[in-house]
C-alpha cells in the first residue's frame, strides 16, 4: 500500500504541468477504503435525518433531496474532464464512468451530504421561508471552509488528483475548485428554497432533478474561465491568464450566488 501511495504522489508531482488526463493510475487501497467508510458514515447520518424530517413534516421532499444529491453524481465526470481532475482507475471502487472518467463510490456517497446536507440542515428555513442574504453568505463561508478541508486527506493519499498547472492552491486543492464547488452547492439550494411553497404532491419529485441541474448551473457559471485555460497546454500558457482565470472563477462564484438570490427574491430580511 505504501508503494502505491508513493507512486501516486510521484505521478502527481512529476506531472503537475501535464495537461492530458493521467491514465492507468493505481488507486491507493487503504485510503480509498477509509475515505469510503468515513463518507459512508456521513451519508447514513444525513439519510437518517432526511427520514426523520420526512416523517415529521409528512413530506417526501427530504428524501427527494437525498435522491437528487445522488443523481448529481453525473456532474463529477464532466467537471473532472473540464477542470483537470481524475480518480485513479486501477483498483477503483467504480460506480459510474462517463466521458472516459471513472468515478468511485466514495464520491457518490459523499455527494449525499455534500449536496443534500445544506438544505436538510436548513429545512426549517425552507418551511418558514425565513432565508436571508446574510444567512446565505454565512453558509457560503462555511461551505468554502468545509470544501477546503474535507478533500485534503484524500488528496494527500491520491484518492483523487488535480493535474495540470492550477494556480493558488490551498493544501492540495486549487482555490478555484473550492469556490466553484460552493456555487454548485448553493445554486440548487436557493432554487429549492424559492420553489418550496409550490412543491406539493407529485411536484416534490422535481427536486430530484433540480439538484443536479442547479449544481451544473453553479459550477459552470463560476468555473468556465478555468475550464477554458485548463483546456490548453498549461505548462506553456500565460501564467497571468491562469491566475486571472482562477480569480475570475472566485469572483463569479460570489456573483452567481448573489444573482440567484436576487432572482429568487431573497433579501436582507425574510
């Protein structure tokens, strides 16, 4: 296992400026297992909480949030392809493969709390329609910190890898990914909040589709500057443009969250 971990780290370090997807990478066995178990525990907690909310409010909407978070797994291979990320293929606990990108079970399990966690924890604000802009910005800060923290150990052991030249890295994670991910979490959150009063009966099932749709909106609306520069030979591309695009993605993540709050009528007071 130690040999595999070292080899993955060497591949990452020696190909930091390599912009083509690294192929045939070995998945570190024990880190993958530990990540899957820990993420699975988080998923079980939030599924249990969704069932509790469903019973309490006599609504299937909390369960639909979990199902929508699971369906959002199809975001992963697309943004991986555009954002120069890869999950080692050899020995991977694979759950889905599209666009030539293999995605492990740990990601699907993690998406349950990554995308459904915020609306489930804020469910009372959905019911009472008391969400404010200031509260959303606090959530933004918390999610940024959480996104910057939760990936560090799996990244260190090579459970997934960001490749190519990517400026402004916190630990092992490019900062633009942190902010694009945050936009991907909050855009569907805001959409579900806005539509919540109308989600009755069969319409609650719409949430299953709203979560992945909103996640795609948020990530692409913020991430498109980096998608484009990462589609170049990054080792030869202008460093100024790389840093500018990373900063632009950070700014766009803030802008798109503000824009959706304005569109959905979320103000400073409920």
